[in-house]
C-alpha cells in the first residue's frame, strides 16, 4: 500500500469535518425560536415575548367580539324584517282575520335572548375598539340603534301586547293598537338594519 496507501483518509478528512459541522448549522436553523423567542431572526426578550402573547390574545378576543356582535345583530334583524315585510298585507285585514294571523307569533318571545346577545356583544365590542375612532363611532351607532329598538318595544309594542292579552282578544280600540304594534315593529326593523350595517362598516373600518 505504501506510505500514501490511505490517501483517501487524508483527502476526506477535511470534508468529514465540514460534513460534521453542516448538520449542526442546519439543526440550529430548524430548531426555530429559542426559549426567549425571535423576531425577524433576532432574539426577543422575555418581556417582549409576553407582550406579543398579550397582543395575540387581544386580536383573538376582538375577532370573537366582532363575530358574535354580527351574528346576534343579524339574528335580531331576521324577525324584525319579517314584521316589516308582512305589514302591507296585514294592516288592512279584518278583525277576525287579523286575530287569526297574530297567532303565528306564539313563542317568538323566546327570541329575547337574541336581542340580549346583540346588546351585550355590541357593548363588549364597543369597549374593545374604543381606541379606534372610526370603528368606535360606528359601533356606538350600532349599539344605540339596538337600544332604540328596545325603547320602541317597551314604549309601544309591549303595551299593545298587554292590552290584547298577547293578541288573544281584541278590545274596541284594536285598530289603533294594530297600527301601534305594526309600525313599532317596522321602526325597530329599520333600526336593526342600521345597526347591522354599522357593525359591518365598523369591521371594515381602517383607523390610522
């Protein structure tokens, strides 16, 4: 074999050292952030990493608040819009026919939880976007519209329900009560629609 019989060892030795070093560097690259975390490839201090975690949770909370606010506002609009669309065909019905048609609303009182959900979720959203002027203003408009629907309900709709025993009997003033009941629902539908549109605009608003 001679003195240089194992020349392959000599020639491969440097390469072996390089091959041993390369996986280490690749492993370091694959390892990702250290315990302290990284940002733009640079180490991040523990306090900064904590702030990033808080910001991430705030974004998730804001997304959830927007989702539930839009969901409940849309659900609240559905029955109100049904009342509005029915009005032209109901407002001139006879006494007997009107009393019969009103029975289709039995159980609709359970939708009260939808209104409560819309008010609560929109209030939470309003608080969360208070430092975003455009989004805040639009959310305030939506919340005030939702509150307005309740003012209308308890001022006009509910008294009509009480005087007719939830439309199971019709007093002598039933026509006036019908007008009061129908148009109060129509007004609420308009406010609910404005509330939903305002919430959509709030989500799309971009504050500098």
